[in-house]
C-alpha cells in the first residue's frame, strides 16, 4: 500500500510539473472551459430570440396594447422598434431580421369600432424554425389581445398550471449543462493525452519493466490532470455565476458533481488513452463526440422531448447522469427519471468500467 | 559460474513469422554479454523476452532462477533496463526522472542514491537540466543512470552508444566497465563489433533470428582474420589474389571496388604479405584493420560450424 501511494504521488507530481511547465496549455484549458459556455449560449440565443422589426404606423392606444401582447406572446420574439419599412426589408435581406410586423394606420380606430384590422407580416422563410416561431407567436398574441379587449368571439382560454414553482431560462438551462460538458472535454482530453503520451514516447515500456503496474502511474497522472481541469472549470463556473447570473440552489452539490465529473471523465480519458495509444486521436475523439453526447443527454432541452430512442441511447453516456445531477443541484430541475443517487451510482459504474478497461488493455497494448 | 539467464530452445513468432528460432544460450553472472547482429537480427526481441515486454512462443527462459513469463514484481525489481529509445520523460529534469524511477522501485535514501549515481556517471552538472535539452550522448547516460539506480542484479542495455559521438561512446563504455567491476551482470545488444570487443566477455552472434555462435569477441575477430586492405587497379588485384591464395596464414582474399581485402590469421603476417604484394605489382596504398561485423558473419557462414 505504501508503495502504491508513493508511486501515485510521484506520478501525480511528475505530471503536475510537466503541465505547469506548459503555461500556454493551462491557458488554453481555461479558454476552452469558458468557450463551451459561450457556444451553448449562442445556441440558446439564436434558437430563442427571433429578431423581429415592429413598425407601428398607428401609434394609437390599442396599437400599444397590441405590442404589449406581442412581447408577452412568445419567448421567441425579440421585438425591435427603430426601423422603417425600407430599412427593415434591407436588414431581412442581410439576415439580421427574421420578420417585420406592421400595425397599419387606423388600427386603434378600427378595433374600437369592432372592425377587422389586418396586421402586415413579412417573414424570411429561409429558416422554417424561425419563421414558424413567428407564425405561432402572432395568432397567440392576437388571441390574447382579443381576450383583453373583451372580443365576444373568443370563448377559449388556457388555464396554465406549472410543474415547478419557477421558470427556467433556456440559456441558463443549457449553460448549467455545459459545465459538465466542459468537464468531459477538459478532463477527458488532459487525462487521455497524458496517458497516450506514455505510449507515444515509449516511457510505458519503462513502467512495464518496473515492479508496479503502469495503471498506478496512469491514475497519478489523471489526478494531476484533474487539478488543472478543476482550475479551468473554476474559471468557467465563475463566468457562469457572474456573467450569466446563475444562482445555484445547492452550491455544495454543484461543486460535488463537478468534482466527481472531472474525476470520472478523467478516468474515461485514461481508458481512451490506453486504448488508442496516441494523443492526437484521443483529443480529436473526445472533442468530436462531446457535442453529440451533450445533445443526446437532454442538455439542449429535457430528454423526454427528444424522443425515446435518443433518450434510451443517452443512458449509455456518462454525461446524461452528470447533467441530471447538475440540473438538480443548480436549478432544482429533475431532468432524468432516475434519482440523483442513481445518477451518482451510474457515474461510479462508469469509473469502474474505465478502470477495468484500462487495467485489461494496459499490459496487452504494451506487449503488442 | 552462476547462470543469470538461460534460454532453452526458445522460439518467438509474430503470427506465422518466426522472429527468433531455437535459441539456446546461457548468460553468466558478473560478465558483460553482448548480443551482436545486424538490424533485424532479433537482438532487441531477445532482450525484450528477458525484460518481460514480450513472451516467448515456445521454449523455456529462466531469469535469476525464475521461469518466464512471470508477473513477479520482485523479480522485475532485480533487473534494470536501458531502452534503445531511452524512454525518458523529456519534459522533466535529469533529477526528476531519477526521482520518479526511485519511487517506482521504492528506493530509500532517494536523494543520496541519485547523487551517488549522478556522480558516478558524471552527470551532476546536468542534474537540473530538462532532458529534452540534453544531447543524445547525455540522454543515454541519464538512461543508464536510471537503469541501475535501484542497483539491479542484471542490467539490460539496448544499443548503449546508438547515435552518440566518439567521446560519449568511450565514456559510456568506461561506465559500463565500472559497473561490471562492481559485480553486476550486464547484457548489451549492439550492431558494432568494436563495441563488443571493447565491452563484452562473451558475445552471442545473431543472424535472421538464429544464434550463429557464442564466443569471445577476440576469438570472433581472429576467426574472421585481421584485414589488410590494398588499393590497386583491378588487374593487379587479380594477380595478387592468384599469388596469395593458398599461402600459409591467408584465410581469404576478396576483390573490392578499390582493390582487394586480404584476411590474415595473425597480425604478424602483415609485413610478409606486403613484401610479396609490392614485389609483384604496383599498389596505391594500404591499411591494416580489424574485420567488421559483416566480415565476421561471412566467415561464420562460410565455415558453417560452431565455435566452442
């Protein structure tokens, strides 16, 4: 046991020295951690806000009421008011606007006199996702407006009952999940590269002829890579808390799941490093699969909206369980049917699997 | 004398390709044994069967009384290995590399032992230098230092002077001789006959996975003959061969692009042969040298017998 700990500590120290002799690498790790937050924010912003010019030719009180209904009608609307028709059309052609909504002159008078008032709409239908947002939002706003104005023809109204006691912003939802994505990418790559480079530089042969199993050295290296990953993630968390104003409901649980994720994804990186034996393919592989895994794992939206097949597949990725825990820790959401405890157990299972694969393959791959 | 490593009818195959064929060999304790052969002869493979990086396909290998393959960590702690490609951690300093190795072998008094080894290999002034900034010769010395840091009973070195300059080469040889004088058993794999002569008590000559012979390096050289290279034109060369063939003490005479090479049984015959040649025709120059490895192989294959 003493020898095990001594080798573990020596490997940890050697890797830490190596990593901190590459300050550029450390800087890149931090940038990479924060980059993911920006990346998913962009997903959220482009998916959630359709920039729409609103031109009010009427300027009457009912037109203003109608604009209020438009603003509340759909989360997708991002109304912009400083446009005339010519300029708005130009911006649509440049891809800066998705639609133009025009309230005609005489709108307020027509409504007051119980006459139908046409609302003009120009839609850039190059992206159906965006144009459908507009097509859904507008009738909804008109219905709300009619109800508020006491239109007799409207006899149906929604009776909303929220599942949880607070709404969650889409971008916040994704940024929280992105923290475990960053943990996967940073810790997986740093650990995988540290282990694969043992094979590339053939130092693994020196380990193999020594009295202790090379896996002990690999774990020491993973722990050192974990330290750098935690530094990178700390920066990302700080950016999330300060920049995005995220207020975790259970901060300790959040810190816990991030630390567990860093360690377990480090072990997964180690298993990949042992399997692939080359640093570049390990890094490319982790980087390449990270985003699809992220999307599979219900991080783009709660898993049940993605369909049963993707949801079932998501169970085979460690990210799914980590997302389940962190969404609960930060936002109080339950995005997986499994409990937080089950999610932790599943992550522990992944750790054991990574250790087993590494143990089985290390000597085999050295001998080959 | 005690046997450190014994090979008994050992084969090693990769798929259907035979890499080592029917090797039987005893390596004695306290000696430097050389595995001599051209590239691809199987020297490094033979070393890797001893250090456990490969397992033999058939036959029996005994290392320090234990049959291989073995997973015994205590057995591995009794051997030190210096790899052809050094396998050092390039981003760490010399001292840090040795410190890491000391942990792997669970050494006590680490700093004292590292200092002792660095002083022995004259590396103290490179102690804090990052390995990737060292020359090839210095890296080899660091690798050798790491190989015997834990005071192994057996030190295995693959190509001890590969890619190092002449000065470093002689320094490495003298360090290895020093280790031998301290009672260690050393196995080296080398391409160079002069290295085997400078270091080894015994050499095992390998060719295409077969053990051609085991003998002392001096015996191999004398068997191939001391070589007299003569520079002359082709016509004179043919004439010299006719005259010298069958002369007592002449083992062989071969034409070369610059004249001919005459292999003599004894160094003392040099003057006698030169007198005959100069009296027969015109030469442009001559030199006397030891045979090279290819010439040793040729002599072994021509005679096709075993040397005691």
